[in-house]
C-alpha cells in the first residue's frame, strides 16, 4: 500500500491456531462458530501480520511475530509454522535485517515480541535487529517487566528482557515516532497496548493490533479472553473504530486470516463491517498497492 510517503507491506510473522473460546472471550461458540470454524481441538486459524513501512529514509517493522525458538510440543500446540517465518518473509523482500532501523511493538505478548530475538549457536538469545531502535510503550514496558503475579502468564520475560540491551525507547500516548507516524495508547488488551497511525499524503492507515485483532472482532463485546482490561477494551474499541470509519482510514489487520487491510464502515445492526478489503495474496509475504487495487475491481473484495 502506497500511503503518501510510506510504502506499507505486510510481512508474515507466522500463521498459527488459537483456542476459539480464548479468542472470543464471553461470546458463546454458538455465535462465533458462524464466523470462523474451529478444528477438532477447538482452535481457529489466525494470521500474524507484521508491517514493514518504508519511506526512503527509514525501514520500520511493526511487531515481530512469534519467532523460531519453540520446541516441537509448543509448535504442535499452536500449529505454528516451521522455522522463522519473519526472517523468510523479510528475505523475500530482500530486506537485510541490519537495515531495519526501527522496530515498534504494539505490546509484548509472545506472538508480537518473540521474533525480536533469535538463538545463537550456543543457545543464547541475541537481538534479531541489533542496529534498530526498539520502541515500546512506557506503560507496557513497566507492566511486562515488574513481574506482577497476575501478569505472570501474560509475558515471557526471556523474550522481553533482552530488549534492555537494544536501543530502547519508551514512548507515551500520542508521541510522534517518525514524521507521519505516531503511537496511540488504546489500553484494553493490555494496560499499555499501542496502535500505530500513519498519516501522509492526505491519507491515514492504522495498525490496531489486538485492540481489534481481526474483522471478526468488530463488535464491542467480541474481545479475546487474553485482554487484561476487558472493560477498557469494550469502551475504547468502538470509539477508535468510529474514528477509523468516519475518517475512511485503512486498517492494517494484525491477525485476520483473510485480509491484510481494509476500510470499515458503521452498520446499524453489526456496529461495524469491513469494506474495500485487500486480501492476503496467499504467500508468506503480502504486498498491497492501493492505487492499482482501487482502480482494478478484480483486485478488491467488497464486504459492505
């Protein structure tokens, strides 16, 4: 997607499956199974889209997927891809790891921060992007590293603490990260969860991450059970989605298994629905060129 000065490309951080009950929280299976079908283990498929944003000066990566450090049992549990999907995807784009100068984290759950480190020959964790500035929300960093008992299972410290050896930048709500790119504190999924907003050339695109992980989560009550502050999710999500819909912003979907990006619009019965959807291209790396797709109806799927 060419958005003003920014070229935005989806990068595969690793397809996987998660328990449907966990991904839809209080919504009963009798409802969510009409939207997405579960396998015999009650798992539903999700993408793990990262975003590579390039403007000719900076190469920015948003989130890093789950990485490649898991054993066979863990991979089977989540039906993870083999190897290191993020590294393969960046290689397909001919993007050297040492040319990524900024890595942004929406939050620090395993499927967003796991790919920030790799194991060396001795089994030690090393930074995947050693030359990059690593950007985390200040609140998120504080919660992830204070080892509170109620958050013990939410954060894998072995993946997070190595970031202390990176160029670590803790940011606040509304802070400009680079020209045309800022952080938005959403809370909800975690207390310090961030979205990232691109504004350039009179257009806008937002990476919502897990405040609304897919088009199946557009209703205010459809939130993952992983949310540490679910009441905040139910309040903040419809506010933010209303702003996105009214502004005709693009949404860069994090976990949607069908769409890389779409716009959304308000709906009288369903709150919000996706429209102008740009589907995943089917490979490990998905690139969208919005000007070509908007002019060619064969490259665009309508959902509203």
